[in-house]
């Protein structure tokens, strides 16, 4: 899977814009780290990343990538499970056992890296920061966050 | 085997109380040696600890500090329900395997003891929340006021000047006017070093929503919690602006298990100051293993220790530390264990004529209530807790049931239900949400999460105790703590009252109780046909209590052993009752009180 394809798929899976997932001035290289992890033998069963890439091609060819992901990825049990793990990578930096269903209370196998933890999207989505990694100033918690990331579409 | 030079004082433990006493003695020109069981602290350790925390799949209070099999510590991951009869611990012949499999404690039940601690320089201050509440005057006289528990051998007024001193050393942010509840008084013109920490949005919502609500005739007033974290400095009475050289709190929402920027006090600060007096030496990776007694005079003559180089390696040295005075500041469980395992000359152990060493083990069992607010309160921002409800800490109900304080949590359902991890697993794995739908769900649900923690009082009970395990040892061959623990009906009735308070509070603010699965704590119990869940608060108290009567207490009010004239035993183990506040500030105040007594003792003998 190419970096661009992975990034564009991640945009649909996360709901975050490409400017977050693969910014032009990319100091974090978070997408690269995740893709490298996914393509390291042993982390994802052989062939699954190729299947995901092929499904993504079909999803984009339909002209509506969100509907395409529903049709070609989320409707396929194996690819949906992999997509769930990719969402959890982006949102929390954690990786779960692909062989078991992701359910409330699943134990993570690993945190990909400290960087992946700090870049987790879950925190900014609710106007917060990763626990243990605040770049805010004293007293910020006394007032409502200026915005939630990204802004709700409505 | 080596013997140290003759010091004025030998201190076992470079944690909170040990560092405080070492500093005071060092300032007074006394020569001090600290024996610290764990690893030293260097300035780059914090960054390593933080990275270890980031990489931990379970973000527990212990997560930043990896297990040290030569000075092991318990982990909350090992706290489980205990079968009846308890199962024997796994693989006790192989300490490392055994600790990895079943945890450091040998839990004998019937309930598991839910609290943990750290064993490294700075002690459990490494995973301290930062709460610096004073006890209320009636906490010191529970027996004479309410007919339960015991009285302390000191009053609030006796401790008040030491509270002042502890608050200055820690650097406490609080507002005097807010803290004067249930008879708490302050010295004339007293000011805390820093202004109160600004309240979170949740604090503000609860303050407003509970304005006209009372329980047991106590109004549910929300007040700022005195915090050992840096806020805006006050101008002190001598005209100087308080400045401890540390940074302002950035609200990392991670006080436990580690403040990444040391805006929060920890005991390495005072430990470093102690070492800088030039009068204090420290031996790291040096585990006290036996207290030697002159049976003719009753005096302590030395403390034997074992040393190691790596956390899972073999013993590499041993020795005996000698001095005029001996101070055990090793944590409530470790101190009691050391006293009891030093039984080669005194069969019942050192300082144990009363039979009370290791007994009266207490915590503040926590009842967690969590739910969703009707409007966003934006959790996961700011310090883990900035306010609480303290008005519930005293009243005539203490005749029959435990008091509690209510800690308001700023970390959503993180503690009770593993948020945000668990909810996200459900959204993504079970509901199949992705993209904008996922964002909308998070932005609707997570910003409304809140939780309350009721810290419930526990009475001293002889049947709650720790002893050195007869069979299970750590990697140095030192016995591990065997714990017997339960909650009595007085505390259980406190849980019942707490749940009733939750109904009142949630009703007043239109909150919806959560139906999320709770994180398993092992602390499930029933009381009057209702099920409750107890969590550890990390407040380990009572195992070498002080008192007025040497037949029922281990030390006097100066924390000097009744049995051994040159032995002091300090820390939260000194508490005769659990009382109604997080214990750390009181423990440090007591350590300063003990320091004065030790210095006076040394000067008398000089």
C-alpha cells in the first residue's frame, strides 16, 4: 500500500482531514510510522494489506469514498477488523490482536510508540490532550476549550 | 560485609517522611545516613519514566516505574477477588516468576487490599495525586466524640504549626477561607504559599448545581482542594513572593502516576535538599533486612542491609549501619514488615510489646460514582482533581457509619471504566463507527463524562494486618508482605451512604448514571443485600500506630518506640485512625514533629 493511499484511507476512517493525517510540512511522520508497522511481517497476516489496498481502490473508484469504505471494507469481516485497528492506531496509538474481535475491555498488545501515543486523535477530538502530555498553559482547564478538533460538521 | 561509620541517625527509607527528617536533621548539623531500598533518582529519570508510561498498555499508578525484584512493589493489576480459602501463591520458590504471576503481596483476604506504593528514591510521592487537606479536629478524637475507633495522642492544635511547615515545604496552593470547615483553624494571618488552583468546568457546574443541596444537615459545598502543585504565588507575611523554583502546573491530567514537568511536589525535592546540607549520606539499592537490639538496654545497635546492582540480579553486598538514633521511614507496610521480621532476638519482633505492629492496616476505600452531565464539562483537562466536597467529613452520623470526602475527578471515566480506551473500543469494534460518525459520537459523549470518588473512613481493626510471609520471599530472600484485610460494617455503611449521596447529587445536576462496565478491582462486597465496589486510595495507614498507652500502641506521640529508646517509626503507619483526608500532608507534618523530637533527643545526649 502506498503512503498516499494509506493516508487517504485514514482520512475516511478517522474523519480527520489530510492536513492532519499527512500534513505538507510533516514533522511527525505519523502516517509513515503506522504504515511501516502495518507492513512489517508478523503484525498483519500476509496478503491482508494488499487486500486492503485493492479494496480501497474500489472504494475510491465508486466516487464516494465513505460509501465505498462501507461497501468494500466494512462489509468484509477481515478487512473491517483491520480497519478498526487502523482507527485505534490513529485515535490512541495502540494495537490490538487482529485475531480476536475488538470489544469493550479488549487488552492492547502494545502502544506503537510514545510519539503515536502523544499524537492520538481521541484527545483533541474532545478538546483535551493526551494524559501526561499537555502543551497548554496554567489554568486552561478553567474555561471551555476554544474548539474541538476537528470542528463538528454541523 | 561492611559496617558504616557512626552516624547521629540512620534512616530506613528515602521516601517522603525519610527525606523530610533527613533534611531537618541535616540542617541541624546532625550526621545522617539514609538506606534506600530502591534505585536513585537522577534528573533524566523523569523523562524515562514518562516515556515508559506512554508505552505502557495499562496506564496504572505503577506504569512509569518498572518492577524491581530486589525491592518489589505491588501493582493494581494484581488486585483480584480472593477465593475462600485463598489459593497458595504461585511459584514461591522462584521469586521473579512468582511476583510476575501473582504480584508482590500475598493476599489472604477475605477482601483484597487495594492500594499500592513505590520503592525508589522519593518513594510513593512519585505517584501521588497532590492532595494536601488538613484533618478536621474531630478526626483526632473519634473515640471521645463518637465512641468509635481510638483517639490520637495529639490534637489538631498540636499539629497545626507542623501543617504550616509542611505546606510551605511542599508548596501548597489553596485558599485559607475555604479550608476553615468543621473547626479547622489557622495561625493568625496565615497564607498558603500559592493561590488555590483554578476550578475545572466540572467543579463550576457542581458548585452551582449543589448550592442548595444538603446531606445529613451538611450543605454540599464544593471547595478547592489544597494541592501540592504550583499555582500563582502569594506574597508571604515577610514580604517575599513564594518561589520554589518549579514550573506552573500545565494541567497534564496525569498527577498520578507522574507529573511530566515536576509542577507537583515530590519527595526527591526535599531529598536533594537534605543531601545538599552536606550532612546527609545515602546508600541506594540498600535494603534493610534486620534490626539489631541490645537486649540488656533495649536500644537498637544497628541495621543490617543487603545490596544489589540490578533490579533482577543477585545480592552483591551486605553490611550493618550504625548510629545513635534509628528511624524507620519505609512505608506503612514495609516498616511493619521489617519490624516483625527482625525477630532473631525478640520473638514478637522489634517494637512490638503491644502486639500492634502490622495491625490496624487501613486505607480510604473508594466508592466511585460516574455518569454523564446534560451539558459538556470537558474532562481530561487540568489536574486530575481540583475540587472536592469536604462538608461531609464530620457529623453525628460518625457514631454509626464512616464519614467520607468527595473527590471530584477531572479525568472522565478513566479511573472507573478505563475511558477513553474502553468506550472507543465499543464505538469502533462493536458499533462499527468510523469517520465523521465516530467524531460526532466522541464529541457528544466524552465531553459529558464525570466521576466522583468517595474516600471512606476506615477504623483500626486488629484483624486487618500484615505479617512477613513465612514462605514467599523477594529476590534478596526477604519475606514478602502477607495481608489479611476486610471492611467492617462501619465502613460498609459508609459505602451505602455514599451511594445514597450519589442519587441526591446526580438528581440535583440532572446527571445520568453510566452503564459502562467498571474496571475490575477485586473489591466487590455486599452490605444489606446491595453490592458495592471498593477501590484502593493508596492511603496505607495504621500499622505502627502512635498512642498514649504503651500496651495498645507502638510509639508515643513523637513517634518514638515505647520499647526502644533510640528508635523512631514514622510515616502513615503512625496514624491511629484513618481520618477523613488524604494522609500525606498529615504524614509530613508528623515527620516534622518527629524531627524536632529526634533533634532534641540528640542534643540531650550530646
